[in-house]
């Protein structure tokens, strides 16, 4: 882990998406943060040692889908369409794939061969929190992640104001026209394949979105309000409730300026606690001794 010293910084941005506003002064205490996202090899060791079964490996209760029976275990998988599509319909590139799990990222028939050092994906919030507890850590807060990713510098991106510097990409993001034409990696890359930031942290931007502990709201809470803790349940159409949403940070290999300009420290994205996807992972944090 890397030790991040206590600091005040300007969190959020008034220049981009509305949910990044308002930019405001924030304080973080000193903390430790993993140098990289948790890898497939690390998560496999956790599963072997504990017998843990991830959310994507469990049937989906019918009451969460509005159906009359449980869905088989599975997860959301990205598949690039062959031609341009309507960018307002995410179903053109996302689909529910029965059997897709952390160990089978594209579904049945796929495996982790050659991907032991790639970040683990298809992990829901519960899975990430369970791993963190197993190693004696926790997940980072949104403010911790944003600051460690390079937040508060006034620059749009962690490395400057140019998303694609002339000397080469600084993160694994989408290069080309989204979602059908990618001249970049096209999926996850080994952790540490791109340059570390000034604190020696890798993949804080790009590769995979990462879970934080914060409840998602479409704006920033005033800095005197503690945003941590369990998020509120969401109301659904039939009067029931859906799982709460957390803040994801960092962007992923799917972030593209023509669709999702979110590979920036201030960017954030909502995700329901129980939903695993092929571009979401995590890393661990820990408090420093007082």
C-alpha cells in the first residue's frame, strides 16, 4: 500500500457533468491505499481460502427483476456492436449473460488464462467489501479515491488538460468511436501497464471503475455532512425498493470522450450495490495509526 498524507483539496468540478458539482473544499485524513486494483490472482486466493460465493454466482431473486421466478446466476457483459448504434440505448452493448462471473468474464467458455494480473471484475459491492475485510482493510471513500487519483489540481485529467497526451495514453480508456470502433486495448489490461501517478498508484484512472463506500446522490453533499454509511434504498415503480447505489470512481476501458468523458479524478458514476459488470473492480484502503 501507499500512504496518502492528510490534506485539504478541491473536490468535484463545475466544468463537466452536473453530478460532479459543486466543487468544494474537502479534507481527508491520512490513509493507506493499494497500489493497484485487486487482481484476479488475489481474488482467487480469497475464494480458495474462504469458499466465498460472489453475488454474480447466486440466483437473482424474482422480486428484484419484477418476474415470477429467480434469474439464473450471471452478470452484465460488454460486447462491442459491429457498427454505429444509438448511444441513448445502452442495451446495444450491454447484456445479461448467465454464467458470467469473476472467473468467467465473458460467460461460459471464458476463463482467466493469461489474465491473472488483470483487475478482477464482475464483483458487486458486497464482494469487494468481503475481500477487503478478509485482508484486514476497507474500501476507500469517494473523497479518498478522488484525492489519490489526482483531484484538486485544477486540471481536467490526472495528468493535465489533454485526454490523450502526445507521448502516449496515460490510462486504459476507449480510443476511437464508441462503442463499435476501439483502437485501444478493448478490455482490461494488466495492472500497472500504464504509468503510475505521482504517489506511485497505478490505474487510478481507466482500466476498471472502482467501488467506494459513499452513497450516490446526483450532486455533492456539503462538506460538513458525512456521506459515508449505507445508502438509502431506491423506490421502484411497483412501490417496492431496489438496492442502494454507491459511487464508482476512476473510469474504465469503456470511457470515451464521445460518450463517457469520465476518466477524470472528479468524475463519478452510480452503481447499484448488487450489480456486477465486466468493467467494475476495486482496491482496498486502510486507516493510518492515530
